[in-house]
């Protein structure tokens, strides 16, 4: 079936016409040379590499997969060559500092790269997906000695990295971690324990792998405050291999191209990163970067599924489409049937709106680092803190469920391997789980972020979004109403939660969905504001998904609000045992 085609023109339109990214970046001294031409050049070259080198490996990566034998993992055919070409071309270093071997380009450009990579070949992309997070973690928290040895290798992608958190008995509750780190006289530590679900814990893509490991010092208190972060390489500077063993790789539902490893540390020598007992603080730098990448995975995976479904709908004929005159053919294209149009246009609404919100989040990361105004930096940090859990959860949810809808377009053909759509559905499912389950994201948003300051941070963010809207325009008036309702609902939750400690946990998922839908509506108002009569394919490419959004996506907002308000009124009486 058709290969993935990187949608560089659509991406460029969102970046330049909708979000005015070049103008915003050029106002920053760090990026004043990033003009539209440079951005287009990067997009075109990225799209070419993704489409010609990475995408063709997707099917074989799924069918052959990563192979484990006696502690060694061999990646699928073509994976190593593609990765070597990837890092030598400078793609991992895109948004890393020049002094660290990077290119010094904005995070928002890196975001578009990883969306395309995830869409083209999710399994392969898992390998470099943690690089930037590992780079930021080491850059902010590692000692000068560790930086000198490892930072440039990670920045350039010459060496890959892992994030070793989960243990057989400790998933989301990291405070239960038991891996031990025993100090040595030379300042190093010996780490012992088992970590599971380690993406890329062992492979043949690079000559070395840098493991970032949460472990507990001998005198550490129980719980998350007792965790420290350590760096353990696969190979040391003298060429010796560390005492880190890949015991096996998991047999998974999907994502066969990426080895999910069980890693055993047998008194493996490593070095602390950051301060003792503050490992989670250092690790969260990496996790937050990873969560943005996972949100982009959601957008990319949905786009890949949509591309396949749309192509199939334009060549498959079945029955007569209602409301159309008879053609010479014995049946009409299924793309002409309302049921199929509803599916396809609804998913496209999520893809385009998702890009607006995800790219805006990546841009805010750039502004948080480089904007000269302190208040603007604080606003950018607020956006990233509040919106990252929303887009991670909402877009990965849509990648799986929307991808399943795209499979539906194929009918029975979608359920067999020949057409390729079933792989997208299988691969997408895990994104709802890793880097913090979507339930954890919802709790993080409502309990840890919104309620923690009485809703004031969200109120400020919503106020900024409302400032962009013109109530005289019907679509913008609808979004304005939803944003105002969301503000009111938040204050109701703040008040009700004061006397019902469990309330927020009951409605967290509904609340996150309400925020996501409102944001999607806002994103589409920005798209429509950027459209002109000369915009290519205006009715079919842009107006059709905009209409689908209003008919079949935005109504979810009122449903979620009603559920939350019902739960607020019912109080603890609905508590289930």
C-alpha cells in the first residue's frame, strides 16, 4: 500500500501562516537568522530523508523486528545504515547548542522532524527519540567531567541513550524503585538491580549506549525523594564493557522494530548526575522533552494512518453514494460516501489542529529559553507545564482510536497485513502508556498543575487564548464560549475539591479531554484566520475538516463539562468500592 509522504507543505503552512513562527523566532537573538527560507529548506531536506530513507524500512522493521540472542540485539535490516546516515547528516543535533556540537536551530523545527519520523517508521524513531531529552538532562545536571566525555556524543547522536526508570514492581510509582547504587572510593558508584521496558537498551545502531538510571543510595530515605540519577555507559573510555546485561526483549503487540529490553545491572560502574536524592528532578527534564515527542508521535501516527485510508478511499468503489448523480462506473468511490467522509475529515481535523497546538508548545519551549522579557518567559513556561500533559494524552489517544477509524475505511482489507494499516493501529497503542500513562497525564494536569494554584495559571493561559478571538465570527464565538466555560468549570472544581479530596481524580480524564477539545477549537480558529481565497484546495483541504470539527469533535466539550458538573453535584456519594 502507499508509503508515507511527509506533508512538508502543510507543516510549512502551519508554521508560517498560522503561527508566524519565523517572525517570532527572528525577534530572539538566538534565532534571528531563522527565516522562512531556512525553515523551508530544513523541512524539505527532512522530508526527503524521512520519505526516502526511513519510511521504506517500516514494513520490514515490523515483520522482522529486533532480534535478541545471548544478550545481543540485532536490529532489522537497513536500520543501522539509516541511523548512521541520520546522525552523520546532523539531524539529532538540530536543536542542540553549537558549542556542544549542535546546529543551534529552534526546538519547533526539531518537533516537525520527529512528527515525520514517527509517522514514517515509529519503531526506528524510538532509537533517537530520547536523545534530546538525554542531552538536556546532562547539559543541566551532569558534572563537567561527564559533560566532557558524553555530552557531545549525545548531542550529535553518535551515541544513543536510554531512560531506565521502570522496575518489575515499580511502574508509575517510581518511589518503589529498589535498584541500588553503592559509592566507591574513586567517586563512582556500583549499580545493581533490574529495569524493564527499556526502549533501545541494547542494539547495534551505535558503538555505545548511555544509560540514565534511577537508583537508591544506601542511606536514602524511602519514596521518590530517595532516588538519585546515574549514568552508566555500555562501554567505558578504556573499551571495557560495563556489567549491564540485556536479559531479553519483550514480545509486543506492536512496535516490533524497537527492542523493549529487560536490563540487569550487576555492580555496574556509573556516576551520579546532579545532586543525591534529586534524581527525579534531573530525570523530569528528560521526561518532559520525551512527552512532547510522544505527543508528536500521536499526530504523526494519525497522519500516516489517514494517508493510507484516504488513498484507499480514492481508489476503492462500492455501491452508489447518496445524493450523487449516476456515473458511468458501476459503483462510486467510497471517498464519496458520507460515512467515509465523516471518518476521514474528522481525523484530518485532529491532525491539523494537533499540529497547531504541538508546534505552539515547541515554540513556547524556545521562547522560555531565549525570550528577553521575563514575563514572556514565565508565560511560555506556564504554557509548556499545562499543555504538555494535554497533548501527550489527547493526541496519543486519537492516534489509536482515530487510526482504528482509518482502518475501518478499508473494511475487511484493513484487518489483514497486506494493506499496512493494521500496523499503525498496533504501533500506536503503546503511546497511550509510555512516558506516563494518559491517566497519569490527566492527574498531572488537574491535580498537580491546575488545582495546585487555584486555577490561576490556567486562567492566565485561557485569557491569552481569548485575546486572539473575534466574537463577531461564528466559529471564534463558539471557541470563546468554550474557553470561558472552561474557566468557570475550573473554579467550580477548585471550590468542590476543597471538600472532596477524591473528586479531581474521578474527573481528571474528562477535564483533560475538555481542555484538549477547546484547544483544538482554538487551533482551528487560527488556521481559518490564515486562510485566503487563494489558498490551494481551500474547500476540500481546509474547509471540509473545519466543518467536521464543528459537527463531530467540538460537541464533546459540552458532554465532558456535563459529566464533570454532575460529579461535582453528586459529591462523595458516587464513590465506588
